C-alpha cells in the first residue's frame, strides 16, 4: 500500500493478488472457467480491497490478468467454453507446424516479432475452428482474460497492443495493428479494438475505468 499526493489530493494505491486453479481436462490441455476464475475473482479481489479502506471512493480500476489465452463468446458476450490458457496448453502443436510450413518461419518472425510456440494464440484459434465447429459457428468475439473482464466491467471490446502481440501470427508488429491478412484463422469483427494501455475507456457503473494495466 502506497500513499501519494496527486494534484493536492491524497491517494492510496492498494494491491491484492489472486491465482485461480487451472483445469486439466486431459494431458496437454490447460483451461480456466471464465466466470468463476476470472470474473468472480475480480469481484472477490475488489471487495477485499474496499474492505481495507471503508468508505473510500474508487476513481479508477486497473486489472492485470494472466498471459495469452483464448476465450470465444457469443453475441451477448456469454462464454461458449472454458478459456484456453497460455504456454502450458500445448493442444495446437499440429497447427503450429502447419502454419510454419505454410507461411515460413522467417515470414512469421518478421510479421509478429516472435516465433510460433505454445504461447501463441493464433494456432489455438485454428485448433478451435477445426476441433469444436459447434462452438466456432457461434463465436462472435474472441477474448483474452483481461479483455473479457474489461467487457464485463464496461462493455468495451478492446485489447492493448502488448497483449495482442502474443496472438501471433495475427498481429503485425511493424504496423502495430492486426495483420492485413488474417490467414483464414479468423474474421476481423471477432478481434478486439487495439488501444494503448494507458487509455481511459468507458465508465464502470458510473465511475471512470482505466485500461487494465
């Protein structure tokens, strides 16, 4: 907890951390429940923070969630399955090999600034298309954990550039934008708007929210 002075006012910055338990449906798969492990965790942590300073007025909320993951939601924003996690989930090995063969490792590295590994979200989206067509046919938007929480709080469908860079090979590092050619992995409306991490977005229940840090 740190006290600081900002424009003549005293501000208190509090930190509370939490870590949900990974689901392991079978070897090579790692998942989180978006409502219970992400949304409910934020609710719990916010209550824990407010309990430290009864009567405090919250001016902004910043959220830092887990690394690159993938969650398909329908038009209403309801999750269609559990969230597919970051590098600990290795389900898309075949899709990584295919994209490397089709595009070339050098092209991917030049485009995305990183090689394809189990950390990359792009191959996992391709895996989702092929292995869960019923889910894919209902997918209106694709989230990571932070963008899912952001939409729950504010209704905004957005992602910062740092997080988007982990969605290789869908992010163009040089242009700092989604790639012009999405390679048939997904459609543009399914991807979040890209914003700066320090951008102030919409209001949360009448109070201003900052982009999750």
